[in-house]
C-alpha cells in the first residue's frame, strides 16, 4: 500500500538531477519501468512519482532522496570546470558513467581533506611546474626526481603489479591523490586529472587490466598536472585550443611520461645489451625490452620514438600493429576481494586516514564503511593489507565494478 503513495517532489529538481547526471529521458524510463512520457510528466509537474519510484530515481542519479524536495536546484559549478581537457570528451555532454566517476573523485578528495584537517595530518604539496619549452626528456626527469624512485629499485621489481604499486605510492606521497573509477569504457577515458589546489587528483580507469598500463596513465596524468601548475593547461571548460594543438599537448605528455618511466642512461644500457637493428622492432622484441622496466610495450615504443631511435612513421606503424595484436587477445579475467577493490578505488592515503579517524573516535564505524564503501567486517583485513603494503589483487585484477 505504501508503495503507491505519491512523493510530493519538486519537478524542477527531477529534471535538474537527470540532466546533471547526463541522462536522456528514455534510459531513465526504462530503468524505472515507465513510459518516457510519464518521466516527462513528472518533470513538468503534471504527475507525481510514487515513493518507490522517487527512490529509484534517486538511486539512478546517485543523489539523496531529499534533494527532490528542495525549493530550487543546488548551485554547482559545471563539471567540466573540474577535469582536464580529454580527447573525445565534449564538455557538458559527458556520458552518465564519466560524470558519476568525476563526482566520486571530487567527493573522495573532499573527504580526504576533511579527515586530514580533523586529524591534523597534512598532505604533501605537489608543486612541480613544467613547460613544454623544457622538452619532454627534461620534464620526465624532473618528475621522476620529485617522486624519488631510483633506477636501481625499478630494476629489482619482480612484477608489473609491484611496479604499479610503487609508482602509485610515490605519486601519492608527493601530494597527489590517486583513485580508480569503474564502469567507464576504456575507449572513452583511460585516465583523468583534476586540477585542484591543494591536493590534485588523478583517476585511473579500473577496466585497464594491465598494471603497467595503469602506471603509464598515472604518470601521463601527472605530466598534465605539472603543465597546469606551469599555467600551460586549464580545466576543460576553460580551454579553447583546436584539436591539432591538443594533439601536440598529448604527444608531449606521452613522451614526457615515457621519459619518466624509462630514464635515458638506463635505456641506452639496455639497448646495448639487446643489440640488433634499432629500426626493426617486432612485438616480441619490444615486449622483452619493456619487461625489463615493468612498462607496457606501447610505453616502450613511445620512449624509443621520443629518444630518436624510432622514426615517426616506424613508430606509428608499430602502434597500429600493437593495437591489432591487443584486440585479438582474450579478455583477461580475475577475482578481486572487497579489500582489493577498496584499496584500488580509494588508495592508501584515504584508507589510512579513515582508519586513523575511526581509531581516535573521530568517526563512527558506519561513517568509515561509507567513506571506503567497505563492509565493517572487512576492516581487519584492510588493516593487515595496509600494514604489509600490498595493493594488488590476490587472484587477478580489480575491475572496480
């Protein structure tokens, strides 16, 4: 009986919540099992949803039910003022999945700042400003120096997962939050950065199954943050460069990130060990060299191009061959525990802050579970994983879904 009670919602808020979430009417109508005309009638105030239907809409839009009863929509900045320019993403018409991902990244950052202030545990301040005029090799070397990872340590990493963990820890330790987001197609976004101060954010698409690919995306986004600090990039809505100009920026970021991952002196030493024709690089040979640095073959090819070892035509031909090779590979499967997913999504800094706030009675167990999206019965396992320093799936990879 209670399910048929009408919700006295503000119709203006219904339309606002749908548009803010990036949805058209048709998919919403399908999800709540009504005709599109009914959703439009709700939004025009010609009809009212039931309490159950209103709760369903709130869940779809990831908003509190109470927002539908406000007298007017909240005043929020456009989402495109928060994230960097992304190829193929038009500001204001982002997919619902990507819009939700950015909102969650922003929410986690706010939670981290609040807990940091409450616990008097300030974050490091990332302040490496870069300029394209410096050249990608210089920018890459500067970023690597700021992260404090030695080539000797890199040479001792036993797996790609260890490499991804250490790169992520280094970036987080330098004052940049690193989160993973699920449910966004890789073809749309692999990574994104939020030019916030203090505490910028890097988001990595958790559909990327290769830890080495995640590491490359991580440093690629760090290059963009560094360029933003150098006043050479702005948030997406504030940018007016044309596509060719952005292609140059993206190419620079790729070259700089590959230079950070693969330092010049070590690269030359490895090339000397391998020998052979430096213009001939098949997939097997590239994978062999990439494995020594725990990077992807594509990152390795990008580094060889930026170092002048591969010409642009040879590099582009290799990229096409690699893309075809990857498309033919079977889809990787794996299993991730709830703790794996929490550490993948939220990272060590936020997880540690939540546990510290819980232990000092600054937050309740219910709040802690909400912050980390983790049931409380898993918290002891989380403590053990943080203590051991492990952020890698036990049986596969974290798809985050």
